[in-house]
C-alpha cells in the first residue's frame, strides 16, 4: 500500500464506538489505563522476544511508556518502545474486536446494564479512547528490522484510514485530539493522578513528560513485612480489575528448595462481571521480573483455579518457552509450595474468620469438593475445608471433624442423606429414627456430593453410611419402646398384607418390594435401596446429567403405626373399589421421590393433587 486507504470498522466495533462516544460517563479516565496496559503488553512482548532474538529494531531503546500533552492544542500522546505493529497487524488489531472483554461488555449492555455502571469494570480496550477523543492517530513501527512505519487515523465514526508514515524508532505512539469537554486530561497533575490510581504497578517506567510517576515496584519482591494491607488491595485491583476486596492474600517469599516470590489472592466472587471466560484462569508467571506467561495454568492444581496472582522465580531459565514451562522441575516445586500455602491459608481463614470462610465456601466450595473427589494427593489437605449442613446444624455449616467430635456414644459410622435441597431433606422420612435418637446426619445436597462420598469411603476410620441402606443396623430396643406406646393401634398382619399387596399392584415395576419399616415414626413411608452398592449415590448426578433418567426400582417401607397408613388399610379392607386408593398410593410414592431429590418432573403431580384436594373438600 503506497497511498492512504480508507477502511470500514467491523460492525461490533461501530456499535462499541457508538456507545463509548455517547456515554456520559464520569470515569472516562480509564481510557488511559487501557492505553498504558496495551503499551505494557507490547513492552512485555518485545522483552520476551529479545531473550532469544537480538535482531530487532532499536535493541537498546529503554523499555518505557511516555506521556506528553499540549494544553493549548488540547492534545495528548502516549508512546511506547514496545513490539509495534506491521500494517496487517494494525488493520487486524484496530479494526475488529478480537478482545473478549469488549464482547462481554457489549453483551452486558444488551442485557440492560447501563454503560456508566460497568465501563470501569471492563477492559474495553483501545476503543475507550473515543470517550475523550475527537480524533486519534496511531503511528507504529514493528520490531522487525525490515518492517516500515504505518499510521492509523480515525474520528471514531464508521471508518479508519491507513497510510505509510515516517517513524524511525520501534514502537507505537497514540496521539489524541481531546474533545472540548475532555481538556482536563491535558494536564500534568491529572495525568499523574490517573497513572498512580490505575497503573501504579505496571512494571515499566511511565513518564509524564520527563518524570517517572508510577512506583513500578514488583510488590511481590518486597518482604511481606514491608507491604501494607492497602498496597495488597491496590495491587489486586490493578491486577484483576475486580473492585471488591479479595477474601485473602498469601505472600510467599522463599528460596529453598526453589526461589519463589509470589502474591496470591482468593477473590470474593466467582463471577466478577468482566473480561474473563471460564477457561481464562491462571497466574501471571515472571522469570527474574520478566513476564513470560500471562495466565499459567500449571502453577496450581485445577481445583484451585479461582486463585489470582503473580509468581516470579529466579530458578526458571529466562529462555524457557511456553511449552517447556509445563515439564520444568522448578515449576513442579513451585506448584507444590503454592498449593500448600493456599490450602493452609484457607484453613486459617476457616478458623479465624468464619464469616469470610462462609463466603468462600458458598462461592468456591464446589471446587474444593472437586479436588477431594478427583485428586487423591490433595485429599488430606482439603478434607478440613469441607462443610455440610446436617440434621442438627440449623443454618451453621459443619466440618467432618465437628461431626465426628460429637458423635453419639457407640456410633461407628457417619450417616448421610442425599437430596436436592435443604427444605426437602429436612422433611425426609429417613430422618425419623435419627431425630428420635439424636443422631446427626450429614446432608449431601450437591449432585456431585454422591461422587465425592463414594471416592472418600471413610473419614478417620469411620465409614460413610447412607441412611437409606436396606440393612441399616440400628439398636433394637429403641424400636421396641415405640411399639409399646402404640401397640394397640397397630395394623394386624392380614391388614398389612392386603395393603402391601395393593401398593405393589399400583406401583408395579417401580418398586421391588413392600415391607414394614422398623425405623419410621413420624412419616408414613420411605424408599430404601434394594442394595447398598454405590449406584444410588450417583443417581442424583445422573438425574442431573441425563435427560431420560429413569428412577431406579426401590424397596417401599410402610409405617404401620402412621394414621395415614392405618386409615388407608381400612379403606382397602372396607371399600376396595374406591378410586382414591390408587391416587393416594401414587402420590405417596411421588412425594418420596421428591423428598429424595429423584423426581424427574414434579409438576406432573399437580393434576393428581388437584383430584385429591377435590375429594378432601367433598368429605
Ligand atoms: P486488547 O489489548 O485487550 O487485546 P485492544 O482493543 O486494546 O484489546 O487492542 C487490540 C490489539 O491491538 C492488542 O491486542 C494489540 O495486539 C494491539 N495493540 C494495541 N495497542 C498496542 C501497542 N501500544 N503496541 C502494540 N500493539 C498494540
């Protein structure tokens, strides 16, 4: 291309430009954060390139960002000695949106968020400059010795132009003609203020005119005693753009067995409403203060992927390629150290700040369970982090150690109950016996809990025992005491047999057997697994994952002392043709599925409930 050429922006860019240019937004200053961040990326990239390649333009240029302005002319320039762009790169990078943050931003807008509320939380990127600019010119020259310089210009409408330019030095200069109402940005103190606020920890010097204004310290290289709480929080905000404070930080400085300087954070929320896609996790990895990877995923196990932060080590070879990072011995040692420290910090959080731990558990508990289930080497460290509701916990959460610590005398196993929500399991018939005898039962409410309990098997020598086990061993005398009280009101063996026969007739294949319960007191009936195998712990996972999940056939246990069962037996004896009998049996069965978290489609029950209600009102 020898002459100037005019090109059209992609549709999404036009859309974004429109919004940015017209938004009355008080924090317009973030445009500078975005430009500096682009420059810093470009500087990191040339620094990385030069580790292995000295054949670049201006190899000795200082790696820095320079900001200059002209108050009279209302202009501002931001330049860097970064990697620069070729003509193709310029068109590709500043004509389309490849950038995920900007796309998420547009999506949030479609969902009705106001731009002013969310711009600051997004890395909206280069185009945010049009919040303050009438016209922008980008002049850039790639590091490749044979490349030439190019100029990109736009007024933020639907077009930009590209033309060859004169620029002797490597890097990129962004020239901004400020809007009339954005004159404030052509001022030294204002620019310094913005740089300090948003870009203080950028690791290259940022000059406003000839003065370096950012602190540029690698905070992680300081000793933890020298760093204030506020500095940790500032650094977190600049690193993640999360405006909420993190739940905790870990600052690790050590040199044996491997050199590590690292600051890690546990955020407060999983979804932080900005730039990140689900697989965009990982830590910033530096080697001797040079950024070698933006998001390294090998420094922590997958179940700790919610952790944010930076890691720097002297023991990584500088020319380590992104591919060999994974297999490096130093990385494995670092991973071990970081993992241990994070888990330890979480344990302290649980002990020292239970309210914050609860926030953590609600957001990230699933990750911990995932680790317990899938990573046997991590298990022991993670077990103390698990929390459950139980039949005695109320709104508190209970650890396995709490549970075991208060087990009843003679209790040998840890009882658990699977279900899909707390309200449902609270009224589960399985709890009758345990309530009556003050035995605590863990509630397992996440679909994955079944997997987890299967893979655990036991805790401190105590087996996990599902309360719907067919052969649940329970002390005899307890059941007898209840019998004494109500023996007079029991069904006769014949009455019971007739009723059981009727249940079997109505429910058919759905149940394997109807039998009398030894454990029920307040509830009319319950479902019991025909065998104590692992299958049913996984049924809830299957119900959750499989569209055509079929409820497995189970044993139905009836409580012959319960008034509903007694009356139903009398009805069967006296008016066997009453259509209500079938409806009641069906409904009792489905109630149990619902309480056990196994009902495939609860709303199907409504017509029958309606019929039962009509019958009840008629009487
Ligand atoms: P993002 O930086 O999030 O990718 P931007 O819209 O800010 O999105 O920038 C788009 C691309 O333009 C960048 O990814 C980068 O490749 C290129 N770019 C922007 N500014 C510079 C710069 N100062 N030096 C080199 N490349 C740049």
